[in-house]
C-alpha cells in the first residue's frame, strides 16, 4: 500500500513547521510558475490557459504518488516542443482537434508511464544514453530559442527544424514590428541582467540574502507586469504588438480525454518518446535533489507518479507534464519539505486561474518569448560535445549526430536517431567479447593469455578463455573466432572452452556452442569445457548440448590439461602446491 | 584486392579435377533449382520467368565475390514471402509497378548489404537473436504452406496473415476444382514419399547409392514433367486447372532498376529486413558448410557478396536472392569444390531460360505449390519452442511472441516485434550488473562478498565491488544502488568503488559516477576508487572526474582499507604475506 502511495510515509508526521516551510516554497514556486506555464502552453501551440490547467491537478497528483519530496512537476520546455511537433502533424494550430490531440498525448503518455511503472520497467529509460539525451536537450533548446525569435520581432515564421525556422525568419525579416522588437528586446535584456547580475546588485545594496533571492526569482513576474502595463497604457496592441488577449477565467471542467483509437495509434510513438524523455529528466532531477538530503526515491514508483500526473493533466484539459529542473531546484532551495508544497503550489495556480486571468489580457507574447528564451538557454550546453568527444569518440559522435538530426530533421527524428545510434554502438561494443588463448604458467596450475605471458601450450590442444557472458549480441563472435583458429591450425585435436567468467549462456549462444560442436566434429576436433559456473552448468543440463559433447566438462583447466596432455602438464609443476587464484586478465 | 575478390584465391589453382566436380554439382543443382525458382517467383507474386532471371546473374556474381566455396544463392522461400508482403502494399499483383517494386527491393537491399559489408557492419545481424530468427522462419513456413493450399485446391484465397488466409480458404471452399485437387494432392503425396522413402526404396532395389541420391533429388523435376504431360494430354486447363502459361523465352535484357526516391523510401524498411534475414540465413549455411572442410568464410565479405548478388539480380530483372540452405547442402554433397560450380549452375539456368520455357506452358501451378509446401515444411520446427522454453524462459517467450505476431500480423510486424523483444530482454538483463558489498577476509588481504563470506567491515566505510563494465544500459543502476545504501545507512563516511572487473566506463557511466560523487559530497561522504584497470584510468584522466574526486584512487583494496581504517585492517592480518588473488565471485 505504502509502495504505491508514498504520501502515507510523510503525512503522519506532518507538523506545523513543515507546513510553514512548504507554504513559503509554494508561494515562491507559484510566482515562478505563472509566466512559465503560460509561455510553455504557447510554445506547445496551445491557448495560454492550458498551461495553467496543466499546473494544477498534476501537482496534487504528484503529492500523492511521488517519492521525491521536492520535485515540482508541470509543463516544461522540451516536452512542450515535442508536443507541438507531434500534434502539429495531425491538426492545424488553434483548432479543437489540435487541442484534443495534445490532451490525448498527455493521456497516452501517462498510461504508458503508469504501465511501465506497474510492470517495473524503469530500465527502459536506459535506452537513452547520456550523450544522446544531452545532445537532444541542447538541440531542442536551440530550436525553441530560434522559434521564439519571430515573437520577439513581431513577425510570423514557423518551422520544425532549425533551417526551416531560420529561412522563414530571413524571408519575413521585412515585417519587423518595432514596438514588439523594443518590448521583447528589453524583456530579454532585463531577464538576462536579472539572472546574471540582479542578486549581486541587491546584495551590494545590503538587501538581505533571502529577500534578494526572492526578488531575483520574481524578476520574470516583474517583466510580465511591467510590459503588460506598458502595453495597456500605450495601447500598443493597436501598433501591432501581439498580446495574449482573453484568457478564459475559472478552473477547467474535468472531462474525459478523447477516446479515439485512430488518434491514439497516430500519437503512440511521440507519446512514448515524450514519456521516456520526460521520465529521464524527472528521475535525474529527483535523484539529484534527494541525494542532497540523503532521501530515497523509487525509480519505478516515479513512473507511476509521473504517469498519474499526465493522466491527471489530460483529465483537467492540460498537456504533457514533467518534473522540471529549475522549478524543482527553486522548490528545494525555498525549503520545501514534503510533496505537500506541490499541492499548495497547485492551490496558488488555481487562484491565479480564477482571479488573475483578466490581468493577462494585455500581456505581450514577446514577454513570454523572452521568458522561454532565458529558460531554455540553460539547456544548451555546446561544450558538452567537446568534453564528451575527448572522453569517448563513439559517445561524442552519437551526441553530435543526435544534435544534427534534431536540428535538421526535427525532435522526433532526432531522438529516434539518437536511440538507434546508442543501441547500435552498444551492440557494436558488446558484439566482440574479450576472449584469450591461454597456456599454462610453468610450475603452476595457472593458465594465462599466451600473448601476455610466457606459458606452455601443446600444438594439439587449444584453450580459449571467454571473459564475458555469452548471449545473442556476441554469440556469433565465438563461432567465427573458433572457426578461424581451427581453419588456420590443422594440428588441433582438442578445443577447451574455459568459462570462468561466463555468467550466462542464452539460447542464441547455446545454438552457437552447438554449431561449434558440429563444426569441430566435422573437423575431427573434440570439444571440452572447463571451469563452468554452477548456474550455467544447470542450464546446459536442460539442453542436449552436454549429451552431444564430444569431450568432457572439467572442474578446472588444470584437470583438463592433466587429462588431455598429462605428461607435459604434470612435469611443469615443480611442487605439488594448489592455488585457485585467477584474475581474469 | 584479394579481400574483395576471393575468386583470386582459388582461380589460380583451378584444375581439371576441380572442374569435373564443379560441373557435376552444377548439373544436380540446376535440376533442383528450375522448379524452385519458378515456384518462389509465384510465391513472391511475380511471373515465373522472374525466378529464372534471379537464378542466373546472382550466381555468377557470387562466384566472384563470395568466400564460401559451396554456397548456392538464388530465390528462397522466406525472402520471397517477405517480398510479396512488402510489394503487395504498394501495387497490385501483375502490374508493372508491382514488378518494378520487387526489382527495386532487390536493388535497395543489395545496396544496404554492400554498404554494411564495406563498413564491416556484419555484427548488425546480431540484432536478430536465434530464438527470434528461428520463430520467424517457422511462422513464415506456416504462412507460406497455408498460402499454397488454395493453389492445391484450385480456389482463390489471399491473405498476409494466417487468420486471413484460413478465413479466405474457408469462405471459398465451395469453389474447389477436383482436377486441381487430385493433381496437387498427388504431387504433394509423391514429393513427400520421394523425400522420405524413395532413396531407401531405390537402395533396397540395389540401385547404386550415388544414382539413388540423384534420382531422389530429381523427384521434383519428375513431378513437374509428369503433371505437365498429364495436364497437356487431358487438356486439363479447360477443366479449370491453372497452368503457368506462356513464359517469355530468352535471357532478360539487363536494365537499370527504377530510380524512384519515393519508392525507395517506402521500401527501405522491408529492404533492410530482407537484407538482414537473408544475410543471417546465408552466413549460417556458409559457416556450417565451410566448417565441414575446415575452410574459412569472411562474414563481412559475405555481406559484400550477397549485396552484389542482389544488385545483380535487380539489373537482370530479378528479385531478392539469398544463400539457400537446401540447395547449398545439395551443392556441397554433390562435390562442388569452388564457387565456379555456381557459375556453371547459372549457365544451366540460362540454358533452361532459353530453351525450356515453352515446355513449361502446361505446368500446373498446383505442382509448384506442392514443391513449395514440401520445401518449407523443413523450415517449420515447432519443437524448438518447447526446447527453447525449457532452456530459457525469456528466450522461449521471445520466440513464441515472434511466431504469434508473424502469424497474426504478418512478416514485417513479426520480425520487427522479434527484434524489439530481443533488444528489450537484452537491455533488461544488462541493466542490472552484478555488484557486491565486500569486506576483508580475516588474516588476508582478500576482500569478498559480505553475503557469502565471514568478512570484516567497518561501519563508516562501504566498499562496493562492481563486476561488470559500466555503460549506458547499466549506468543508472549503480547510481540507484549507491543512493539506497547511503540513504539507509547514515554512519557511512567513505565509499570505495572497487573496479577490478570494470573494463570500460562510457560517457553515460561517467555522468553517473559524477552524479554519485555530487550526491556523496552533499551527504558528507567521500568517494574513493580501488583496483581501477589501466585503460579505464587513462580514460578517466581525460575527464574532470579525478580532479573533482573527494577521495583517492588506490591501487588495491587493501591499500584503501589500510588508509581508511588503518588499525582494523592491519590488525586482522596475521602474517605479512601478500596475495593478489581474487576470483570475482
């Protein structure tokens, strides 16, 4: 019970002090979340109020199901971009179909996450290697920032890829609206300054540190307020400054997400990608923050929680949500102690939805664009390509390719190409297990790699030590390796496969062993095994392989050699001491 | 040079004896290949002569590029079925578009194979685990056999999946043509008898073994000849027996495959699947046969050869070809010594194309259907499901799922589901590396698993031995594992990661190590490493990880403990003896 409702862990000991900490954190996060949720809704191509809707119910749901004490969920930049890309293929922006598809996307990816959580499939996130996810986020950040430039300039230019966007911007550069540009440019400059300098400035004026932090965090709200007032006062909407306009007042009416199987099939792949990318982000943030207080999070339960949040978002007319990095850090720093802080933030967002929406009428879209640009620039980490490449060329290539494909062909192609590349490189690496031909170290019962040690071998016995578990990605390798050795050396009469490091032999590898056995039979070579681990031996006994084996299974390699080349093996042993050490090099 | 033209290996020493052996083999294979190539063309939904075209140029090309001395390429059952499935989606059978798409399919999959070969990407075949390929072939065999039943009954019924086929057959059962059924039934019975009993029968009549073998192999040709004569003599085509009809006489005119990028994009996925499935079949057959004579094949060069064969097939108006199992075995048994035997077979097929086609006019399609059914029944191995399941439940499930999806949803879905399942199970297995918490064996410098041995530990030092390379599929696991241990034991002040078995640390794992380091820093625990292998250490030096490390890197775990818990560690050591053995259990 407690496993699926982590709320039961902390609700019993909830005290007045915890309440105070959580409330303070909730106020600060609410202030931050209002402009962000509006902006990300616009980024997803949805009406601004949808961003508010996605920031209420999901937070309450996370409070009940989440294992992180400080994670703040809601709309985030990358998932919003992915939503726009997925839904944009199915319907035109502004239509009810577009909105319905976005809701369905949240619902389906929620169901997928929930299913993975209940089946404990958190390891699926491993499909995304770090270079791929990092490259993908960097490229998404660039596309998002570029996509906001038209809003800053007051021109219209759309595109799913960077070249498309830049081309559209270039083409429409003549339509620049000066008022929008000044307003948007000022907002970007102010937000950039407040992010980099405001806190230092305030501290230098002897503002208390706590207040300075709060004021700094409130800078986007200030930008929203000031630009809204300016726009209203000078009637800039008449001068061509795009404004948010009427935002429906009041809470969303809960409703069933569209039950349209054809639609579900069309969005299944993007829903899965959003689910996995969102989960990877969520789990990374949650783990980082939990560690700071030596708390635990349960990765499988986080799937359940994030799934429930998305289903909740869909029922409340919202779009896909994720644990956000910056807002979770703010929540943590502001002193949130339990997920209840998230629930209080939800109350704050609900109040904003009910009372604040009329005040948003004159909010310029350029201000929201500025908010987005500042938020996503922290995602862009071009230095990581160089660092990754220096560390591992393969990983650097995977990262670079993910970035290029994402920029050039869009987010879905980018993430799919990245996953494919990761798996490809992984299979490439694992397809060549380490194997060594070994011989006896003179005077001992040790057997070592012939290439690294002065060891004794006999021409008619070949011993191959396999240093990895045998399964389908590397099964064929051993077949090729043995075949080559047998073909190039006609003197061999016995082959010993030494399995001290083989922890598993799957069906494909069993098939390869059977093929090796057949091949050796045809070549007049008998096959022996040595140092086979218990579980592997148990499993081999369930097949016919051991019955068909032309040789024997020896407990140790020394026993094998005593049997196959008795004179040579025994005479090299100076004293009758027995050692079992073997270090696998 | 010799690498890409293996023909240079054997052409120099080509003797009169080799010529004789090759010629005999070629005659036998030609006899076998004529009905098969016609039948597989029909299976692919193509005119019969296309099967002949696909059996000429590809064989000559393989003779030049192939590394197997005895592999026989040409149209095969599974690839023909996959061709029909892929092309059937794009055009109606019998149209020039259908034929053009089949040619393009051969061309594209040839280019893919050639590319993979030149880039030495043979390991891509590892994507297909043995249970998946075996299940896929079994299911394909069942679908192919079921698809031939209508031809045997003289009814028309089509379907890409088993349920569709059976339903269509059931619906049209009233249209059975008795003449076709008797003819087809007799052909099946005769072929089955000749396969199982004819050789024994001939041997019991004192026919020499060699002749008995040749006569047995010629049984399909006899069936073709007899049923053709019967049909012609009794004018059965007027009674509703479907016949092959006019087959264009003469060799195909070489022509460029259609250069249609839209078409190429549509067939890219099926082309890749045909390429990989065909390659896996080819390489298995080639390896099995090469081993019998202690010859070598080069898996990457086989990709080049098979690619060139398919490109050749496309230029000659043929469809996808593969190294066939039964015909290669026949070629081998008949004594083929070099790939020249394949070239002579091509000459035989060319002669058949020029002179034999008028004789095929009255050949009943039911006979060809009987040939196909007998050929594919050898592919169906239902016992393998049980064997695989007994050996490994996961592999058995993968196999069963592949069979069910192939039967129920068609070949492409089946193979894709199989590949996805294999990768999924593989990632699941590798996502949990073996790690152990270790302590000191009293009186020694050995450190062993605390769960298996009576060892000494101190509460403030935790040592985790990692028994596998760290890379993206398992990187997060270590993070979770460390976090859980640190969260549940607040006394820990030092964490030692012991890396004696870690052969690689990729970028994702480096990121995890950095996350662990950060997490520990926040928890006031310092991180140390011990027994790090040279190559891993070299790589870590290229990152900032070692600079940021809060602890030290120790050469041995004993050194680490001497430093972190000096009193305890040294006092347990009875005598000053030094052993370095460690067996990783």
